[in-house]
């Protein structure tokens, strides 16, 4: 009996010493003094460990809390990890042999924290009324979060205008599209997607600033030679009638007015800290200064998460903007903003997508309109291939009959081109049975 009790005690002790390492982890690696985040996914079968590190297949072992594995890069590099697993934390060292310097591996310390598990029980959504006191001018992972929220929570806040002025006209920041945030979203991890549901956008002052010039991409030489009196234009925003008009119009614009359509020029998440943080006048796969005039109330923007918590930024409110932002700005103003954030798992999009009640839109951003056009096309093809299993030739048929393209941005370093697909047209495609109904009533980005 004593021998049996001892055996049971030994087995229990060994089991207690063997932590559960399976699942998704968020790594923070010290690479020559700069933190970098790689995805780490582990599968545990007894002592045997498999998975991926930064996209590289790995295999190793876990014994009494001691983790070791070897990951191979398809181009010849590798990573060797030795670490200790304790609860929801892994700490250790990584030997990294980069592809171009396999004969000169380097050693780095790292920590990893377990990504939030999907328990099936979501916390009760919370409404946060947040008053900003600081505004950021980079989409950086280095800034401390101003507020931590859960997936499903709603944030009500406000933004300054592109020059840093608030609702009262008081300067609160240097210019350059200063942002409210960043907001840390619990459970958001690299590889996830953050959905930003724009619930409400409201102008909070009765004036806006613009210019009367034309940016180079849109300005033909004939107009450029004659456009000699450009400058700052102040607009009156009639919030009751919903109209904007110049405060000091010329003789031919005395009765000119346009309907207000509040929008956010900037919604972005933090980029990987291994590279320099982009300024808030820039755009890319992280979103940012997209200046797309359909990023407005009722729309949902989807952005791929690059760092733990996503770190969401909001700003650059526009009272109204024509396609392309051809004057180099819109009707720049401050704004009250209400958004609901949602972490979406297992949706492998690589750049911004927008959804409205009637359309799905791929947002292409690149250094030329041609390249942005291709970027939008590729992003939509990837989505339709994933959801509907379309072959390239089938996608070409859909593109040739259902595509709606528009130029969203020509003022900044990146041009923007949008590929819109009407949901009514996608309704007629056959969705694989394994993914739900054969003909879904309303296709969406989320699974």
C-alpha cells in the first residue's frame, strides 16, 4: 500500500511539474535593444512540442517546465529556443540564425505571455466615456495605452483636428493629424483582426479649415500655371441644416454649399516595433491616414493586429471630403466619436477592409495609383478565395462584372484605391457548405 501511495504521489508531482504550454503566445524578443513581436503557437502531446514561431515550423520537448525547440526557416535560417514555462509566461533565450548570416547566429532574451483563451463566455460589454489629455503623432507601439477595454466594449471620446485644435479652438497638440489613443483591447494578439464598428460621428464645432490648392497627382500643368492665389479657407458648418459653406466666398460661390458627411481620416493600429513607427500622416496595412470618405457612421473597419492589445488610434476628423482629398486636406475639424471594438480570430486579412450595410470594400494603399489599384484587387481576391473558394479565373469573372473602383486618396505618400463589391452581387455566389448556408443573405468579413 505504501508503494502504491508513493507511486501515486510521484505521478501527481510529475504532473504538477509539467505545465500546459499548448496554445497561442505573444512574444516580446529583445533584438539588439529593440523589442519585436513574433507569433508563437505551440501544440503539446505529452513531452512532445510542435507548432510555429514567426511562421517557421518548430519541434521540440517540454519536460518539467523546461521548453526547448528548433524552428526552421524555409530559406535556411533557424531559431533555437530554451526557456521555462510557468503558468501563462515563458521566459528564456533564442538563438537566431538569419537567412543571410546563418554562420553568425545571435542570442536574444525573450518573454512570452499566453494570448487570451476563447472560453465561449464573453464579458458583459462596457461603455467607456473617455476624455483625452494627450494626443499622439505616430502609430507607435511604444506609447502607454490611455485606456484598456474588452472586445465588445464601446468607447465614446473626441478628437482634435489635423492641426491640433479642439472643439473650442484651443490648441492641444502640434499638427500632423494628432491622434486620440492608443486604446489597448484585451485579447487582441498578432494574427487576429480588430473590427472597429463606427457607431456615431458628430461634429462638435461650427467651423472647419481647408485650402484651395490642388495636389500634384491631380493637378494638370494647365491648371497649375493659373492657380496662383491658393491659401487657407475657413468654412462655416451649419450643424442644424447639415451644410458646409465658405465663410468668405468669392463672387461665384456666394450660394455654394455641400451636405455634411462626418468621417475619420485616420483609424490605425500600432505597427510592429521592430520597424520605425509611421507618422500619423501616413497609411499602410495598419490603416492610418487613409482619408477614405466612406469611413463614416455605420461602417466597420477591419485591421490586422500587429502587437498585443492592437493599440487603436483615432483622429483626423473631416466634416466632408470629396474623393481623393485633392486639396491636400478635407474640411478639417474636431469630432465626437463613438466606436465599438471587436477582436476577430481566424480571419487572415493582411490589410484594411471596410464593410457597410451594402458593400464590402478592399482598401488598396501604395506609392502610385496603379500599385494601389493592384493592392485593392489582390486583397479582394484573397478574401473571395477564402470565403467562396473562387479560382483566379472565377474571380476574374466576378471582377469584370461586379467591381466598383474609386480613388480615395491622392494627397499623401500612398495613393488609395478602393475596390467595392456589392453584397447583393456576392449573394449569388455559392458559399461552401462547410462554412454555412449555400447562399448567405449578407456576406461579411467575419466568419
